[in-house]
C-alpha cells in the first residue's frame, strides 16, 4: 500500500479540506493482489485504488481497470 490518497497529492491549501473529504478513506495499492490482501484488515467505508485503475470497496466489489495496449 502506497498510502492514503489525500496524503499523496498536492493541492492548494484552500482545497486541503476538500481533498481530505474526497480522498481521506481511499488507499493507493501497487496492484490487485496487494489490494485484496488489505481489504480484510480494513473497517467499512474504505476504497482501494490500484495503480492500474481497479477499485476495490471494503464490501468486496471490484470494478474498473484499464486494458493495456502495445
């Protein structure tokens, strides 16, 4: 896990509360395997986003991702 999304971004000070509200319960994970391992350790209300774009809710739903083109 890289960290909480709100802590990993830079915003103007006047938007800090908005960023914390929107991203304060979102974790950034390296990949889907790391995210799935972290979910059981979290209370409800968290979302994990992987670097490739999958979203995992603590309720178990997995959505998103991106197709890779070469």
